[in-house]
């Protein structure tokens, strides 16, 4: 069994308090739950552990439905580590794992991770056909000697903080709402690839980012952003879309880094997206596009100077 092969590699030195989930985005709801995990584990002299899945379960359970991710496994792991968790346990979500009953899966966690307790959200369920809801888990806990704690959801402006809510806000290009739900700016990572160099010809050289096709993106448009190069953040404008003035069927992410004059080709960039300036437009001439870019830069600088760094550091 693949899951058992992954778990057998682990040998915790103490009993563990666990939480389980994808934790895509590691948003404020996730962070609150994990803070309860780490605080409770310390009080009970247990190790805190996050069991996260390498793939979203929906990829296995409903492969015809494409669910873009907010954070890939590498970024997710880093964000979880930043929350002070003692151990992060990534597991492959496979058809075999999906067929395990709640009891079978929890027995593996007891055996290999020395699970003594489980902290979950109110809508959590695990096991075949999501049979392991909170009531079922509590019953299993009595039989298997572990306790279950249900953490209430985090609400912001009457809305439950969730990965789905963040995806909906991204689809609307509502970056202020995204920042409120995540607790930090939404970011993209990618390597600078070669492009058509149209920006250079217009006097605004842009960097074309090679983004994972499964990465969730904000609505098409132009955004005020911060671009991290090495350890320094630069003001930037980022266009997400299909280049309506120069037609392309492929969605692209193009970054105009302000006040930076070195070659970026092949560099890995991190883009923090602060605010949407406008939707994509089709311009009749390159000169009209050039004027609009200049206006975007002017407007973007105002936004970033007034609150961009505050949002970035928040």
C-alpha cells in the first residue's frame, strides 16, 4: 500500500497531535486551526503534525474537474513550516488511499505517527465516501484512544474563510478581498522565459513568467504588484491575459519591473499581487497601448507607494 510505504519512513520520537487536509493557500482559517494545534500540542507535551496531500483529492475523485491550486506543495510546505509545526507529512492521494475507510486510515496514523489526537474544522470528513465526519471520528476516537477537537471557522465580513472563497475572489480580480482572506498578498512564482519582446519595442521591457498551468490566476487584467528579485522587492506592473492587442490563445503573465535594469532571463521571480488596475483592453495601435502602459505605471506607483508595502508586509 503506497500510503503505508510513505508513512513507514517516519518515526516520531513522541506521540503526536495531528490535523489533516490539503491546506491549499494556507489562509487565515488554516492558520487559526494550526495555531490551536501547536498550542494544544505544547500543553499536552505532544508533537504537532500536519498531514497534507500532495494532490488535491478532487484530482482523483473527480478527474474531469480541473481545480487550480492556490499554492503548490513546495510553497504550501514552507508556509506551514512558518506556522511553527513540528512535522509536515505529505502523502500521495491515490485511488487506493481514497478507498480506505476512516477507521483504516486512522489506524495507519496511530501505527506510524503515534497519533493521540486530531484537530479538525467543522466541515472536515475523511475516509471512503467522506464517511468520517466529526461525529464518526469522535466515536472512532473512543474506540482507538485518541481525542477529536473541532475548531470553528474563521469569519471575515460575514464570510467563511476558505480556499473556495479565495478562488472566487481571484476570479473576480478582487485582490483586496483575497488579501483579507489569506492574510498576505496572493503570489505567483515562475522562471522568466523568452517572449516576443514587444514590450521592449514599446519602451517597457517585460519579463514573461513560465507559470504552472494548474496554478490559479486572478482575472485577466493589469495589476499593481511587488516583484522579489533576490532579497529586494521592486515595484512592478503585471499583465495577466491573452494580449488582446497582439492576439494569443495562450494566457500569459508578463511583468514590468520598475527601476530594475539588469537582465532577468532565466531568473526565478516571486510576484505579490496587490491591486487590479483595469481589465484587459484591445488597442488599435501600438502607440495607444504605449500611452496606456505609461498611465498604468503612474497609477500603480501611487497605489504601491500609499499602501502596497504595507499590504506586502502584512
